[in-house]
C-alpha cells in the first residue's frame, strides 16, 4: 500500500519585533534557539510589526500590549488565517498569547517562548483556563455556532451530544449529555442527527435544536445549522477514485463535489482519497485530493481485486488488473459501508464509503514518579483521553491533569491483565483511552499485555517515558555507559529456570545488569541466587547500586559491591544495578566506560 509520506512538523516562521535594547536581547535569544525565527526591522517599530504580521506565520512582539493592539487592530481579518501574536514584556516576565490562541497556535507559542525566556505564559482562552477541550482544538473541522456552544459548555448549560457513532473524543464535562446510544452509522437520523432530507430524527431529545438547548453534533452529513448547534466533522469518509490516463483535474474535482453533495455528505469528513498504485502519479486525481486538503492513498491491484464489490468490471480488470478501483479502494481499511456506488464521468469514476470509528489507545509512560520527569507528550495524551485506566497509585499521581468528565478505571496491584483488557475494550468501543504505567509503559509494564489484545479496530499511540533504569542510572552516575541487560527476577509470569538461564547469560556476557522486581516479602531468595551467579563471573569488588523510589519521596541511593551488598535493603520499590567487570566507582559514582578497555 502506497501511503503519502509521513507529515513532518514544519517549523512555523516567526517574526520577532523589539523596540528596546532589552527587547532585542530577548528576541536574539529566541532567534538563536529557533532557526525559523527572524528579527524583523524597519524604519519604525510599527512598520516592523506590520511587516512581521504580513510576512510570517506568527509574531513575538517585545512591546507593550496596548501598542501592539493599536498597531494591529486595523489589520485583523479572520482568526483562521491571521498570524498568532505573543506579546512579551520588557523584563520577559510574561509571554501573553494575544491573538490566535487556538487556530494560530498562539497558546502553544506562548508556552514555548516562556520556556526559553523563563517567562510565565499567559493564556486567556476560556476553555484552556477552565481545563476544557476547545472544539477547535480536536484536530477535526468544526462548523456552526462554535462560540455559542463552547460558551454553553463553559457556563454549565445543558448541551446535547448527538453522534452518528462513538468517536474517540476527549473527556467532556457533565453538562454535555449524549442524546442516546448511537444507532447504526448508516441509519438516517441516527441518534438525533437530521436525516439526509433535512427532516428531524424521530428520536430527537425534547428541547434540543432551534429554539431549545444547545447541540454538539458529530456527523459526516450535511445538516441544517442554527445559532445553538455546532458540528464536528469526523474523518469517516473514504472516496475511491479511478480515472483514465490524463484525466483533467477539473473533471475529478467536479465529480467529487457533485457526488458528495448529492449524497448529502460533508467534504470536511473525507479522510483520504484512495486509488490503485498505478494512479499514484495521476495529476488529475492528486489535484482532487489537494482540493479537499486530504492525502491520496494507493493500493496494489491484487489487494483491490480481493475486495468484494457490487459492481465489478471485466473491462477494468483487463486494464489495471482488478475488477474495481473506485469501490474497492473506498472500502479498504476495515469496517466500511459503501454509501455511494461507483459514479462515472467520461474519464473519472468515484465511490464513497463510510468507515467505522476507530478507537484510540494511548499507552502512556508516566516516568519514575517526579512530575518534572513526566514528558509533555504524556500530559497531552492524558488530557486527550476520555477514559484513563491504570494502577490506583499511578492514577493518583496524575488526577490533577485529567479534564473534567474523565472516566477513571483504577485497580490495585496484581490486576494487570484486567486493566489491559479493560483499556482495549474501551478503545474498541470507540473511546479515547489512556492506559498509564510507571517509567516507560513498554518496559515490564502495560504496553505488551494491552497490545496482545488490541486489533485493527484500535489506533495505538505509544508515549515513551523515563524508565526506572534511566532514573536509577542518573542517580548512580553512569553505569549504563556500555552494553547492559534488563532482567526481571519475578517468577510470577516467568519460570525461575528461564530467569536463571538469562541471568547466567548476562553474567557470562559481562553485561551491566538491571534487576527489576528484585525482591519482595514472598520472593526473598531470588536476588541472592542471581547475585551468586554474577559473583561466579566477576570480581567480588564489582560495584552494585541499589536505588529505591527514584525521583519519589523517600528516594535512597546505596552503593555496595557483589561481596558486601545486603539483600535486606532491597524491596519491590528498588532497582538493582550490577556492574560489569569494567565498571568502577569514581568519586562516589558508578561508571562503566564507553570503551571497554578501562583507561585510568
């Protein structure tokens, strides 16, 4: 399958404007750190600010807020196209997101400026201040009375959520109530969404709609709008396209627009265009994808030929090796229903399929415990989730980060399998789920048990975390400077005979060994047995480090040797690091040289 190249984060071009020496110093700090930022100069500061506004995607102005407002006020157009503006005071104490907070990325830019200048980011957009997701920040197009519905959500007014299906939305507060269980995605008027002819659905909740309460619709249909209705457009539609060689771009664009309009479907919900591999370079088809602002995904003819379609063609098979291009391409991807059979013009063919929602499972490593060792991406995913699943003590670490309305499924020690199944079940049902674990979720944590059950109906997002090994290594010095092995001494899931063979291999291979789950009240002999194996292959003065509660309250670091370590100091909150034959203690720190020959 030929997907478009993965999108890369293109740096936003940032114009920097300053009026004083102090402002210019701060601007230079940003310019030195960001290759995509430029100091903008002109005859006057006002001219420089206007030039930055016209020529850059974002502006950071080291000026008084009032001055910036007066200069830019006549230039304001549309928040969706105007550049973001951040204002920084003379002393760089505050970075104020003045314009384009959501649409232009001003809120994020204020945070980045604040991080570089040690300034306090000032964000005043209402949803951010209240810890609620902005409707225009979910990554989906949104239409209608966005401001009015957002204000109703903020004010606690009743808002009815009306969706064609369960989509992985972030947590919404309690005043946003579903209209009812989702009906089948193909059913007209499902869950209160108006039918294609615009008539109201029979099961619309009382008082919802024009003249009643507020509504948030999640649908790919074209629906009547009013001053109390906002519409989120989920990426549910895939448009299959076939064409003769040299098809005009206007013909493809015109057919796409006509087919979607006649089916009462919103172009904003088109996920991608799909075709055969041999059409990957067809300019007319690519122009159609560009017109919709979506990628073109192509498939080999053999993969298309395996799809059962209602209108196969032997003529098409003879030409491209598959009896269907448009219908087959629209259906590939799983869980799809053909809404519009192939419709043709002289040189182009189009078909439209609706794809079932895919749940979202973020597997999040929270790090070793300290809040400042938790990654920004982990925080973003926790706030993106509607359901958070995890060990109770780990969930307690992040409750303050969760949005109002987040559903929490916490359980105690020993329920790892149940947590993994619960997280996957919630994601499979279409929800946005965060499954949390300490350290890195892929290291002796929740990623592997969860991914044993997650199938193609779930999009999985892995969020790496600072592992216990890395946190302990940093506290001990540099014990991981050369090859090292991770080993768990818990025989609850792995027979001790297998563990013993792996310990022996690490000892014989002269790896630095990181011993997880080293000792508990019920398992008090395994650590001693493992250390005996290492002692048979290494000198008795080989350094051994024990770190307990790395980065948490009660943190303790203990250095010993293979000959002197007291196993009674070790418990399940500890990580044991056994040095290699080359590891040394240097100034009280455990060091393994990068070159395996130790050089004094």
